[in-house]
C-alpha cells in the first residue's frame, strides 16, 4: 500500500505556525499553540477513520447514525518535543492509548539515539499516530517507524508541524507505505541540520530548556 503526503494549507494552521516561529513567543504560548495545531492536524489525519451505523433513539425517533468503528488508536510521541502534540490529539480521541519513543539527535553527527521505547499492548492491531513537531533530516522519524513496524504494526500515520524537504524525502523513501501529514514544508536544513526558517529547537521551546 502506498501512503500519501498531505501538506496542510488551512489558514488557521498556517497562522498558528507563524506565531510558533516568532522568537518572541514564550514557553506558555508555544505549548498552547503546539497543542492547538496538533488538534487541527489530527482532524485532517483522522478523516478516513471508519464509521459504522449504530441505532440511537433521539427525542423524535430512532435512527441509524454513524459512530467511529474499527481499529483502536495509539498516539505515539517522539520524546521530548512530540509530547507537546499528545493532548491536542487526545482531545479528538480521548480513548486512544499513548506510547512513547525516546530519541535524541547527536549534536555533531545529527544521528538519532534511542533511550526509551514503550508501546501500548496489541500495537499490531492499532492505528498509530506517530507525532513529532519537527522532521529535519528525517533520521528520528525513520527510526521511530522502524521500531513500531518491528512490533508488528503496519498502519502508521506520521504527523509533524514543520518538515524540511530532506527529511520528508527520506521518510517517504524508507517508509513509502505510511501517511505523512505536515503543517508546513520549509525551505532547507542549515549546516547544523536545523530547519530554515523553522522555529529553532522545538523541545527547548516547549519545555523552556536550553
Ligand atoms: C528534535 C525533534 C525531532 C528531531 C528531528 O528532537 O523533536 O525528534 O530533532 O530531527 P531529525 O529529523 O534530524 O532526526 P531532539 O533530538 O532535539 O530531541 P528533544 O525533542 O529531546 O529536544
Ligand atoms: N529539531 C528541532 O527541534 N528543530 C530543528 O530545526 C531541527 C531538529
């Protein structure tokens, strides 16, 4: 199965991403914006969730009406920065389970290193929403998808707020079957593998570290 790539062009998402980019946006507002953007993106990413007709008695009559059916969901943030997106997605699907994949990029080689991986039970039967605000070289996302597939899950959607062309190409090449949702596709990576224009270090801006 071939996955699709969707660049979200909704003006509300674009506006909020522009606020995120602004270096004057402080930790509190940054966190709120990341969560709001994740919810708006989740709305699009979950548009193909299967529904089934269920009988409901309204005050007027009984009717068969659609309700979400089928696969169970798991939201899996890539630590740390992906944590900022979890609440926004859980606002849409409060019953989803949450897994965690801990990866950090080596500052010199920019290669991802794993330090934690805990996924919900029956992961192979779930639809996984993997989230990370930044897709830069793509190394972290590729490795996170590798982990999830190793556990037997083959239904994965990756959500990021900003992608670089380099990271998007790598993820599409290594995992052509997954759906990818990006809030914005930026211009390029700089010599330190930061996205340009980007928003800086997402983890530091969410958690107020440096
Ligand atoms: C950032 C970001 C991604 C990764 C993207 O995390 O949140 O996980 O870099 O870069 P890549 O596409 O080149 O792999 P970082 O490693 O800085 O860790 P942090 O979230 O703990 O700050
Ligand atoms: N990670 C970030 O947080 N920002 C970038 O621009 C690249 C990787």
